[in-house]
C-alpha cells in the first residue's frame, strides 16, 4: 500500500502468477502507448501552428519507480528499460531467505 500511496501505478506480490503479470504488463503498455499518442498529437498540433504552448504534453520522464526483485539480472533488465524511458528507478534491498 505504501508504494501506491507514493505514486506507484501497480504492484505484484510473490509468488507472481504469470497470467497476472502479463495482464498487468499489457495494461501498463497500453497506458504508455496512449501517452505516446498524446505526445505525438501535441507535437503535430504545434507543427501545424495550432498551438504554441508546450504544456499539456504528458511524459513518464522524471517519474520514479522502485524495483523489488531478488534476481539481480531481472532487476537490472527492468531498471535499464525504465531508464530508456527517462524513469528514475531504485532497487530495494531484498532479504535472502535462509533454509532451516
């Protein structure tokens, strides 16, 4: 809940079910595509001289994300993808499970 209160768009708990992961990923990709389309429409309107203002163009650049993954390669892959979109990400320290 703290993540959502801090501005996260979504979260999953472990164990992650593949179908749930894919459904939520598709939802976030749709949101990203929508933002890209709005951005493109705004740029077209400015190019045609229909608007001179830069405001109102939505972007994920500068957004923040917290990656929580105990698999180093998976976490780094996610952080790299977020960085390409201008998202500032950090990685939470994840405690390792100890066997009894």
